[in-house]
């Protein structure tokens, strides 16, 4: 090991130690004597420091992505980061993607290259852009159609990075939408562009058993969902509060008048009815050697008492 390498390691360790010591000093301060304007200035200064910290991670993350083997990491890079830093895998994956966009790169022969989003990276490093603004700019750049040329992409990204220093994330998002309309006024995204964005994510089941559903639908999928909900989510249809829910034909006037559900609740119930009808049809045939159906496991005691929870075949609790 060369003297220079030892010195570099010592300098890195000393810099991180100094950073920790500085934070110790700041968090121990008594700020009661500050006036309201002084509190706001202090918070602005702390926010600028917070914004700069992600830039310190990019080089190490990109180095690991480039050189570390799965054997060294014990699996995927995002999983290793999650374990070492005790963050969620989703957050670790986000940091890996952000580092790829905003960290310095290396060419095939090892020569240094600027970040993919150079203007955003520079503004983040200076503490001028927060996580919200960075997310808006990265989303804008990744959602541009493939036919937009490199020079136009870089110019648009530079403009958003400049505006991000002046506006909150939600305001910047509006500007990004208008800029996207200017670059692609006809909205004619290719099938490849749409396919890249499509997806549904069933969120983690909460303590009350409810789960969030998020995603993007292709035009075809949206048209299909709209056709199903036009029937099954109409007032009076598929109402779980009715003694006998109407799932076929037209609901009675009484069922329509007594339907107090919101539009969102009706759409939930309509989609649930459509999926249950698909399962009941038997057309899904078998999955892993068994008929495609809802399998629920519980204890005999809980079943007889009609209490407790059961587990579905997917491993999630089903409240009763």
C-alpha cells in the first residue's frame, strides 16, 4: 500500500470525524435567545447542509456499483446498503438510482465523466436543491420520449435545475409538466415509452388490514378498467351494505337512493366484484398445481369463535 493511499484513507476518516463533531456541536446549541427571523435563517442554513449530504454518498455508491461483486456485497447492492445503513430497500434502491444520475461516472477506460444530470448534480452539491426538487427533475428526465435529443435534454434539465433554486417541489413539478408539453406538444409517446412506465404496486398491508394500490395504466388498461367500473361501480351496484348486493343487471331505484358510498368506495367495490367474478369463473384454471382461488388458513378455535385473523395464500392477514 502506497503512502498516498494511506494518506487518502486518513484524510477521508478525518473529514467524516470532523463532520460528526460539527453536527455534535450544532445539535447541542441552545437556540432560545434567537429571534423569529434568526430561527428561520438558522433553519435555512441547516436545510442547505442537509441538501448537500446526498452528494457525499454518490461516489461511494457508484464505486460499489462499478467494482463490488455480489459475493462481496452478499447480494444486490441496494440490499447491502439497506442492511449496512438500516434503511428500507426501497430507499436504498432510490439512492442507487440517484447516484447513477447525479454522481460522477467513469468511461470504459476509467476516464472520469460528468454526471448524467450535471446541472442538477452541481446544484445539489451546492445545497441549492432539496430532495423534492431533485425527484421532480429526475422524473422529468426519465419520462422524456426517447426521440428527444441529448442537447435538448441537457438544456431542459439545466432550466429545471435553475428554477428549482427558486420554487418548491410542487411548483417545480408544474413547470416541469409545462416544459414537457413544449417538448412533446402532441403527447405522442411511443408504445415503448408507455411500456416503460406501466406498473401496479400493492403497498404494504397496514395495521388495520388495508393496503394502498399505486401505479400507472396504459391507455388500453385504463379503457378496460373504465368499462368495468362504468357497470360495476355505478350507484347501487356491488354495495356490500345491501342484504343482497346487485352484481348483475340493473340495481333497483331503492338501492340507488340508499347508496351512500363515495365514488372511490364504489370503484373499490366494483373492482373487487370483478376480480371475485374472475376467480369464481374457473377460467384462471390452476396455479402451482391448485385451482386459482383465495386460500385462507386459520385455527379451529378462531374459526369457531369467529374472532382473530386468518392468513391468505399470499401470506397476508385477513381480518374477520
